[in-house]
C-alpha cells in the first residue's frame, strides 16, 4: 500500500521539491583538474581546438591513473626472538574495561603484534558490555600524537625520579604545615583506588579526595540522595515495560551515566506488548527521534507538564490536556510504565515519585556507582583554596579551568597553592598551571578495577607496553606513599592482592580472562523519601523567557574527554548530520522570527548565520546556528564538550558551552541572541548521497496495522511483495532475472539484516567499520566538498506526521519527488512538516547485489561478485573511472580524491607514525584514484572460515555474527550478519519475517542486505 506520508531529508527539500534532482546532477561536480595544463595564455586562447583540449585532458586522466598504481613500499623488520604469545598475522583478544571518567564498558581488545587496533563488546558482560561510538573510537585516543609524552618540572622535560622528589618534598612540607593535600579526580569507582587512597591518607592525614566531573550528573545524584537516601544512580531495565514517558531525558544517550539502548530495543520488538514511547522535550534528541509520540515544548512548559502529570497521578487531577492524556496512559499501564526526567533535581525527584506510585518494574533496585560528584564537597574544596589552606593539589586528568562555569576564577585561585601536580594527557590549562606534570597512562596501558553497579566487578589490564613515559595515578600514589624504588610500588601486585577480598573463590586470572565477574557489593536502592512540594516549587521557580536554552551532549563527543579524536569529530551527528561542529539549534519558526538563515550555495553546501549567545550575563561569541526541524519554539540547544584549547590539533573545534552550565541544570532561561552578520560554513553529509528514487526507502507502519492487517493484503497490505507484470502474468520481483542467477548453495552465502525498528542512529557501527577497515578521516573541508570516505552511513529521514494529498502519479506508484508538488504550500512558512516530524534512521552500506550494476560497467573488472555473496573491489585493478559510482543506485561507493595517509593536507592519525599504529594490517590502506566501499568485512569472514577449517569443524552462527564489524558493535541488535545457507542461522530466520523488504527492489539488483519495516506504536491521526 502506498504511504501517505512524505519523507524528506532536510527542510530545503520542502522549499525546493526538485532539490534531489539537482543534487543528483551535481554528484560528480568536481572534475579532474586541468588548470595546470591550461594555465598559460597560449593554451587558454580561443584558438585551442577541441582536439588539443582532449589531448590535455587525456594526459591528466592518465596522470591520475598512474598515481592510482603507485603503492608505497614499506620495509619491515622481522622478530629476532618471537614472543611466545604472538603469532604474526593472528590477532589476540584481551578482556578489559574501558573507563575514562565519563564512559564505561566491559570490552574485548583486539591486538595485532602487540598493538591494540579494535574495541569489541564483551559478550560475557551483557548490557554492561555494549559499546557506544566513543568506546569504539577510544583505541585511536591511545595513539594521540598530541599527548604529553614525558614528565615535566617547571615546564621542562625531567625524569620521574626528579619529579617524584619534588612532589614528595611538597607533600612533606604541606603535611608539616597542616595544609591540605587534595587529589582532585574525575569519578573513579575503583575499590582498589579507594583502598590505596585511604592508605595514602593514613600517611598524610590532611589528604582529601575530591571528585570533579565536567558533566557531573549532579541533579540526578542530588535527587537520588533525597529519594533513595544514597548518592547512587538507579539502574533501570525496560525489558518488562510497555510504556516509557520521558521529560527531557535522553535515556538512549548519556542519561544517568548509562544508556538504556539494549533493553529499550528488546522491549520494542513489534507485537501486542510492544513498548510505547512518549517523549516530551525541547531539542530533537536521539531519544526523541526514536519516540512514537513526541511532544515538543520549551523547557518551562516541559516543567509545567511534568508537574501536571505528577498531580494527576497522585490524585490531584489536571486541566492540562497533554498531561491528562499522558497520566491516563501511565495509570492504565501501571507497573509496566516508567517515567524519566532530566534537566534539574526537581524534575528527577518527581519522576522517581511517579515511578514509586506506579510501582514501576523498570526500577531494578540496583545502584549505579559510576558518578560520584558532590557539589557541596567541591564547593568546600574551592573554599579551602581561596583561604590558602591547600598546600598540594594533584589534578587527575581534570581541567576545571575549561569545564567549570567559573573556570577563570579557579585559575586565579591556583596562585595560592604552593605545589600543583597535573596528571594530564594534554597541554591544557591545568598543565600550564602545574609545576610538576605526569603524563597519564591510557586505559589500554593500565591495570585497574571498576565497580560499575551493584554486584558487578570489572577488571582492566594493559594490552600494550606504555608508548611514552606515562604513569597512572595509582602508580604515583604508591610511590608517594612508600617512597621511591620501593619493592611494593608494583600496582599489578597491589591490585591482585586487593581484589582477593572481592573475588572470593574466583581466581584473579579467571576474572581477568573474563573481564567481568560478580562482586560482594549488595547495595540496593529503595524509595525512602522525596519532597514533592519542594520539587514542584523548584520547577515553578524556573522563569520562562522568550528564548530558553537546553544544554546536551552529542553521541560523538560526550563531555569532551576525547575531543582530540578525529574519528569522533568527523562522525556526523545523528539528527543534524553535521560533523566537525557544535551549533545553536533553533526551530524554523524562530529562525524566521530572528532572521536566522540556513542556505545552500551553488555547490549545494550549507551556510548558516552566526550569533553571539548571551545567557544571564555570560556571552559566547560567534556561535553558528542550525535550523532544526522538531525544535520547540522558544527554545534553542547547544552541545557541550567542544572548543577545547591547547588539547590537540582537532580538539579546538566549535565553541565551549561549559561557561553556561552550572553543573546541575541543563535548562537555562534568559537567553538572548544577536546576529553578527557573518556566515558559518557547515560540513554535513545528509544531502550528499542521492539515492535513486525516493519512494518508501525507509518503510514504516502503525502497530495496529501491523497486527491486524496482512502484510500482503491485496488492498491494504503494508509490505506487499513487489510483483512485475510479464507476458506470463504477475511474477515476484525476486523470481525475475535479467542475468543468470549465481549458484549460492555451495558454502556460505552472506546476508545482512537491518531492523529499522531497533536502529537508534547512535553511530557505533560507523566507528567500528572505520576502525576495522582503515577508513580515513578527510577533515571538515573535504566533508563539505562531499568527499567523506565512510563505508557505512546512517541516513536520517524526516517524515511528516500529517497525511498529504495523494496526487494521481502517486496513486499509480510513480512516486518521484516532484509529484508531491507544493502539498505544503510554498515551503516558506514550513507550517507543519518541519515543525515536529517523525524520524527514521537507516544504515546504508554496499548492498552486495547479486546483480550489481557496478560490476557490469567497470572497464577493467576491478569490481566483481564473489561466490559467498560479497561484491569485491580489487584496488590494484581500479583506474578510477567512477563508472561504478555513477551506476550504483545506492550511492555507497567512495572515490579516493587524495592519498589520505602520510599527507600533510590531512594531518590526522594517518599522517604520523603513532596514529598509524591503529591501522588494521589485514586491510590495505587505499591510495589515490581508486574506488572503495563496504566489503562485509571479508578479512574477518575468511579468517573465521579458515579457523574452523583448521579445526575440522563447522563455523557457528555466532562466529559469523561477530565477524562483521558493524553488526558486532550494534548494541540494539539492529544488525544481524550471517550465512543464509545455514538453516539454523538467525539471519535466515529474520529473512522469513513479514517485515522484510529490499532497498530499491524494483530495479532488480537483488541485494544481500535486507531491511525490516519500522513499526510505530501509536494511533495514526
């Protein structure tokens, strides 16, 4: 059945229905340069004949072809004595714990010849082993060439011995004078670290441990302290829930120090008890984009609605229509409903009290220990400094000068501290203020343990020798506690001995092998308090204003800990599809009101207005503005974690929003913007890939229709199999071939299943693919030129929530963009499609077509079809004609305009020896002038097959499922990879689903990638 909703990728498509055709015409807008040959007057003269021009053009084409054939010759040095645990060419995997003060995950670290190259989820850890984009990218942060490389004293390189002598003297002097010794650290829920600090404090009685986090979850911790009587965040599980209502809580992102993606996706399996999701918010968040119903309100109105819902739940009633409807649904679902809230302490308290009233089963009673910030404690520390009571300050990889709203005041107060020690990874403000600097060891170089939540204990182990002269804080504490050159200063021995009381009968080596085990911590949370009146008063004190600001964190950047990671800077935001930037998001109507513009130039590149943003007297200058469909009128949004100075070549990107964040409240009123008159150049990728056709690319269906209407019903079928009318009658599309079919029954035949209902758009799969396949970073300028090199992209489609007029052409199934005409008016006012659109995320990679259009047009047979179903690329054969890209209906092939490695134009990880250590030796680094694209990780599938062959056994389905990087990294199970010839495989079972469909099936390419229709749990209006 034809959809009655129009899909659009940007608001520009609403203004100009022919935009897709214009983009398609400019697909190869960058011609091969000939200015070097036509640069002089003689050649540029009007007498130049067409024959002469073609001679010159032929030479330039030949030059590119020759360049594509050049491959660097790198000589290697063999082992003299081979390490016993390393077999060249065979990867080793180590279970460890990713923790950088902000993110946590139990992981498997893939190493090759002693160097980590890939991060994978640890299946033994369940939900705690799921990785986000930042965890996947953290392996690149190990090889950051901008790191502090050795200890320093008074700004000069020095040995650990002399630095320790200086610090030990400072500790002794402070202790003798009765001055405080403060260790200022990010949240660090390590039992062994806490034990070690207690021993350090026994030697230095004035020592104090103070926690400071840039993004501290202070409101959530304060609310937990009030409601549960413990300063620990509650752990939720949505698997048994049927309704979730969220007020500003991005619970698929960084809410409550953990993501609920895995249990959310499990509860969203289409069926009678499918989880229904209502989101009340201002920004279009990742969580809001996945909601069934999204109510967009400015922050002051979100607060008011939450209060009204609480009143209705506890029996007070409400006259607010929206709140009344939400309350009725919550009461109907009872214990199978749950409410989340964010933005302030009061909002979180009310959410907890509503859940208590409902008896929500999503509340597990377990405690999350990953965040430990206490604002009162930190304020007390500031008072110590201002009073001159601190003799030694040891900053463990934190920088309040950058991330605290009063960072400059803190910087001045440091003059009162005699001895400042920075355990730092970058030459940031704390580095500059310190007299002694100790480079901090990366988590991949460290031993450690973490207690992330009730009953769970996770171990960290080094997977590489320390690259530079670095040291983790625990090693330093041992030296300062025991003295230099003491035999007891080995932290591995200390950790092993300390963990014995936690591990019990489990051996240390077994726990280390698994990476995660149970702990004897049985902390349980239960409802013990909560002042509703006080919470309501707090929310009422939020003063409404013309513009209100919502601060948030992006899935790519988080709190900015890895701001110098180019993989994360280039990763497009899932909603805006912009990279290398943060920006002020504003609604289309407010943009018109404030004369804010986002325009496409002649090259179809997006330019936008720049403003000065003032909030309560604090001004941030030169903030670009992005017009965001779905943004609530009267609200603007800005991401934290950007604009880090002196933290590396890529970290100083965007603007620093931390001066607007008080550490507790993510929503702020009293916002003013002032246009500067300048324009900002955005780097986005959403409009670059002009997928052939636009009709039902990302399919969706209401739950009621999914349950009650046969998918193949002749008149109302929501996923009717495509048929062709032939001389022999109607035949299924998959039964009609223009070419002879391949014999795919011998050996494995790989397929990839993608469930649009489970994909949240988080981007972990993109980074996993980038790490596995050596995909280069090209930088903002090249992204803007439409030259991203991603093998996998996640297209974000907006769709109108209102029915549109079905023109005659649409009724006949023609469905080209122009047939929608001006169904929404001239597009200038954007009356409703861009106000509050639905969102669908669709991962798109090479579809590995069995009848691939790219294969038939390659003049040198560089791309061909394999017996196992993959579409291959022989880089040495490719001469860069780009015929295959032109003939690809899915636009998934990428052309190497440049040599991206060892090229100063692209000064990212591939341009230095340290950064290149992350490269996967099983995948060639491509050179200039060749085409590249997804290979279905053929290097991994072949390694899996060969391993089974050596052992004379069959490959298990689970082995194949984990051999494709994107599928292995997906925390929601949206991607499933496997062998279709294995009758027991999950991908074969998914193939039989009535939600299955193929992208552009009508053109007969017969892809080996198939999709599942998205189901929305709501009644369509």
